[in-house]
């Protein structure tokens, strides 16, 4: 069974770039006879001509060009693999996935991402966004390695570690055009049930979804993230709780009105979380970076509507 060797592909690449066997030999520190023998053996094994000889110069045939085109992908993959293996040996993971809740924008992590790529260029980085219980589920299902600002309490059963990052307060708001804006009393179930609530959908696939401030039988419009919820409440399409930093500017301008409700939403704690027993240089880097005192403030600055 014939197999094309990486060494043969390396020689083909050098010949194509340098234009001759002798120049390729000089680059690779091989004697010309070795270069010539490798090419002849490759052509014999393949049963096709790879190069056309034009005096001292050589040019790839169509078959040779196709071989080298695909072969360069293999050479690049082999180089990447070599780098990744060396990184693993030195403690760096081949890939790490960090996840933030859909309340926050990935833009808040721009400086962190740039800094990580500068020191861990051979560790592939993935950024994920989940919502509510879906963040915790992604961690326990091993779809992500680190949760940044995961909301609320994690699920029972353990298997993970957490550190609080900060808290955010929530306010119940409606647009001035919404019927509830004109109700001059504390809003209870009787006042809320006839109207539409707007809720961020929980991305959990197997765990129980979180619902906040929704009544049984409530007409509910479910959206994928807080940015959509904010915009629709601003348009008067429904009501609901918004993070106070998200609603602050709109409240000040009169575009949203705070209403008192019988069952207010308590402050939400957001946490850093990772699986127990996990270690690696990339994970340690992100954990240290997310422990910096300004991280939660930067995340809050990027919530929808924040100024």
C-alpha cells in the first residue's frame, strides 16, 4: 500500500518555491541526489509525472500541482499538530471554550481575547454564549470549560467550583405607551396577567429552564437575548424586569417607566465557574484574567442600553 510521506511533500514544496532541485536541496540541507531520488520514487509509486524538466528548471505538471495543493494543507496540519503537542507537553490545552451569559456582549472581552491570543497563539479559543440555566448545563456537559458571569445558583450535584464576580439589580419597567404605565398602584397578578410579558429564553437543553416573573397562563413573548428584550420593552410591546444598568438611561430620559410590583426580582449574583479537577495553562490564564477587579464593571458597561 502506497502512502505519500510528509517528507516527500516537503521536498515538492521546496522545489516548487525555489524552482530547481539544487535550490530545494540547499534550503532543506539535502544533497541533490536525495532530492532527485525522492521525486523519482514518488512519481514511480504514483504512476504519474509530477514535474516537467526544463533544463535546470522544473515545473509542476497538472497532477503535480493538484498533489502539492492538497499536500500543503497536510504540511500545515502537521506543523500545527507539532506545535499543539509541544504546547500540551508544556501545560497548554489544544483548545479552550469560555462562555458568557447572553445578557453580556462578547465585545466586553475584546482586550482579554487579544491578550490571550498574544500569549497562547497555538491554543484554539472558542467563545460561546448561553442563557440562564443553559450556561451551567454547557459547563456540566463539557461543551465549555469556563463560565464568565454565569447567572444565579448552579445546579445541585456539584462537580464544579464557583467564585462570585458581582451582582446586578433589576427593575420592572414599561414604556410610557404601555397600559400598565397609567396604573397608579403596586402591580400584582391581577394587573399583570392581562398583558404580554417579554422573557429571555433559557438555552438549557436538558436542565429545567429558569423563568422569572411569569404567571401561569401569561401571554409571553420569548426572545434570544437581553438586547432583544430591551428593544421590545422600549417599543411598548410588553413588560418585564430589566437589569438596572440596562434601563438606567431610558428611565432618565422617560423612555421607560419604573413600576412597583408585589413580587420584585431580587439582585442577581453572577459567578465565575469551572469544573472540579480541571487544570491547564489556558484555563488558569482566563481565571486569573477574570479575577481582575474591573471585569464585572466592563461586562456591565456592555449590557444593552448601558451608557
